[in-house]
C-alpha cells in the first residue's frame, strides 16, 4: 500500500472519534445483543444486498426456527428456503446451510475463529470473514463493504473505481492500518453505521459527521463526487406468461425450479417464454414442455420483478386442465390452502392474490 494515502490522517484520533460516536449512536439491532458468532454470521449473510429494516424480522424468525448451527444443519432445505422466502438471493440460504453443516462436521459446531478455516466455508467472502472475526472474536480484521469504501474514499480522497475488485483489496489494506487493535468490533461497525446513517451515497450529512475534521473530501468540497463507481451492466428484460392452472379438483399446478441457478429449488407457477414461442402457441408449447393440455382463460394481471441484471415482465393468466396423467417429478397439484407450505419467490407469492 502507498503510505502517502494515510500520511495526512491522525489514526489514533480518527479511531477515537469514530468509536466514541458509534458507542453513543449505534443502531439497536437484534444481532448486536450478543457476540454469538453464529448470529453474527446469519445477520451478515442476510444483510448482503438487503436493507437493515427488511432483515430484522427475518433474522428474528430465522433464529427462532434455527437457534443453533445444529438446528440449521439438520433442517430440511425446503424449510430453510421457506424461512428465507421473500428475502431474495436464495443462494445465500443454501450456501449458509452447506457451510453450517461443515462447521458441525469439521469443527464440532464451533464457528472457526481462524481466518483460513473461516474463508473456506461456502458463501463466506472477505467481508463476511472480517465481520465475524472482528465482531464475534475481537480480531483486528478488515470488513470492507460498500459503506466502508464510500466513507474511506471520502475521508482519504481515494479516486479509484470501487466497482473494480482490486480496489476492494486496496481498501482492505488501508483498513488493516486504520483499524483499532483494542476495539476492532466497534471500529468496523462504526464505519458501517456511519455509511448507513450519515455518510450516505447522496446528500451526505457532513455537518453531523463525527470524523468531519479528518475528511479530505469535505475539506475540498468534493464529498458528493466520491466514491467513483463505473456504471453496472444493463438489465435484460424477459417477457413471460405465468399460468395459474387449475384442475377439476380446484387444485393449482406448481413447479419446482432446477437445483442450480436462479431461485434454485423454489416453487413457482409454470411460466412460458413468450418472446420465444409467441402468445398463440402457449398451449401447444405447454403440452410439449410439460405433457399436460391446458386451456388459457382470462388475463388477470401483470407484474414486473427486478433481479440484479434481469427483469421478468410477467403477464398472468388463469388456465384450466383436466389432466389426470402422471406428472413430471418437478410438478405437483396443490390445494389453495396448502400453497403456503411451499417456498415461493416474491413474484409468485404476489400472484396468489389472483387465485
């Protein structure tokens, strides 16, 4: 690391001002009630790409259902996905359970405090590793996320593109120099909270910032120009027809998604790729794809669902079938009142208002 990056900052004063503010102003969050490494781990996985307010009720529910690593390791995957239902990015839940099973099998149920052991667990990257080690185990390890890069890019006037992987490595090396060895937990969480509450992406509240006197960007009046981040990929829109198919027994046809890829192993109402097959060929396509004859009824709604780089543009139709054939193993008919027993993605949960 270039030592010039830190030559103009009083590291001891910076640590003091940040930690003192955090101890006074920290958010009251359920995973901060103790330093249980399992709870810290669960919370950090849930918080990836998800807002704190959204995570809080999920965290309470998840920990109540799976209070220990043993409970999560032994749980049925469908139960885990159901507990995660609506939180999105479901690979996080599957990876968490896989990693917890490894903790039970290889580490007697104790979340490793050794960095190299921890980072080998599925779904644990450098940020989650640093968060667990610093918050739960008091180790002076960097935990660099978007909040941390935004705060430090302004404080230290770092003009590297934060969307480039090597820039995160730069910030990790900087945090290793800045972090409080005496209180790494409050230091790391302090920067996270500061980025979430004060040093926000737009209109940062510099007048309320406890480390304003250390901030080069504020001093030069360029705080809103940092961090530098290149534009991400353009989203792709995929038009789909979702079919709410009912049989003579008033049951609805649902389908389990593949075990790998987007929304793996979740359940959904069958969907047809309308751009590929054309609307007039949906019934024939469904017969060919699923082996079931259906009759389209009325269009009951539309919906858009946005993923990271993908948008589902959904037209929702009711349909009927008199199929009594043996179903493909990915399909099953379910009574309306039993749909809640299956984990669905948010878009398909919303479709249930039409049935």
